[in-house]
C-alpha cells in the first residue's frame, strides 16, 4: 500500500480505503443481519483489490508484472481462506475487495507511453482505449452495487433468502456441518428470539409447553437450514 500512496497520493488511496470499507460492511450486513462484526478487513481487502486492478490497467508500466500478480493472488487466496474461520467474515472481505478492485480502474489509471518516431527519441502519453472502457464499466458496476446494496439494506432484505448456500462462503467445515451449528437465543415473556450464527438468520417464536431448550435447538436447526 505504501508504494501506491507514494505513486497516487494519500487522497486517492484514502478514498479507496473508505469506499472499500463501506462496500465490505454493506455486503456483510445484507447477509448477517443480526450479527455484529467490527474491524477493517473490508477496507484492507479493498487495498488488495486496488493493487490488483492497478496492476492490470497499468500492465505495460510494471517491470515485474508476473511476480507481482503471483504474490497478490497468493495473498488474496490465503486471506480468503482465513476468512472462513470463526470470528471472521468473508462477506466483508469480498465486498471490500470488489469495491477496491473496481475503484482502482476508475481512479488509478495512468497514461501509457507512446513513441512519436521510429528512433524512439520522443514519447507522448495518452490513455489507452481499453483503459477508458474499464473506467466506464467499473464506475457503472461500482455505482450500481453500492446504491443497490444501500436500497436493499434500508428495505431490510436478507440475501440468505435468495442464496441458500452463500453462508458457506464465510464458514468452513466442520463448522458448517450438521451438529456444528451455533445459535444465540434469549427469551422475553413467552417469546423466544433465535439467531443462527452460521448465516445470520433470526426469528421470534412463541414458546409452547415443551422444554424451552429443546425448542430452541429445533428452531436453531431450522434457521440454519440443517
């Protein structure tokens, strides 16, 4: 991140950090409504994403491009693997990475060198057509994602209702297998509030004459989709 800040300035890199954090938290809350996560993983993944998009859009200007690409891919894969462990959220990581990746194409594009004559004594700088295309497409996708995610958030949409397998993105076996689900529950009068910690689903249920613990366990399995 330090070389990027020296190359593009702290204002643009700071903007990437903030918007990536917003994108990561937005995706996280759309999947994990009732679970509170704190941390800067979304913003940090945004910096990884912007490093990758900057490398791709300014490919000709990098000397050790393939080495840089390999290192970035290895770091990203390892960090996503760690995000499947308890107390981590890959939803935040993926949302931040995607936001930073798209934003990099928009604000970190550099003009390419072009030779003006055959003896290569003079050069000019201009932006390539593919860079313009990436800027426009990335700006549209990022805008639609953030605005659309914000609308879904204020409407209270739970994306788990539309993706039954998505909770596996942020939890690895054996924690995702039957018998390893985890829920939080608390009782208010004759109402039981149960939240599945595996996918963030929650519900309020009326208690019957059965054992409250057995009822909570049954509701936990129902909410976690087991």
